[in-house]
C-alpha cells in the first residue's frame, strides 16, 4: 500500500468515527448525561465540535495527496482531544464509572488514530524526500 493511500484511509476512518460519535452525542446527550455523569452541554457541544472535524478529516482522506499542513492540524487536534479527555475525567464532579470508561475508551481510540496518522505522515514525508 502506498504511503498516501495509507494516510488517506486512516483519515477516512477517523472521519467516520468522528461522524458516528457526533451523531451519538448530538442525538443522545440527554439520555447519556445521567448515565455517564457528564453535563448535557458538554456532551452536546462535544458532538457539535466533531461535525467540522469529521468534514476536515474526510477532506484530507479524499485528496489525491493528503495536504500535509491540514494533516498536522488534524493530528494536533486529536492530541488535544486526548488531553481534554483526561482533564474531563479528572475534573468533572459526579462522573460515573461508565462515564470514565466512555471517555477513556474514546480517548484511547483517538490516540491510536493520531499515532497511525503520525506514522503515515512520516512515511509520506520520507517517501517525498526519497523521490
């Protein structure tokens, strides 16, 4: 698999997971809030924030050559999401064990995607230098 194709596929997977999580949080914030012990506005607005992120990742994943600057912005955004997730677990009063598991699971998935995107971007950059 080419370096560009790998990176594009990872960003498309990230776009799909962002879109799915956005739908879950936007549509289900009311039902999830008491189960997770997380405030409704936090869940709703996190879902709303994922909509443009999903669009950005879909854009990156559908380009012939993934734009390096946008890929870096996406990776940094994912890293920020992971940091914010840890802060959420540590600071939200009343978060339930299910809420901790939910936030930790999505943070782990986001960290894995960021690692794959970073690896793919390094491979792509190395291929461009070698060419």
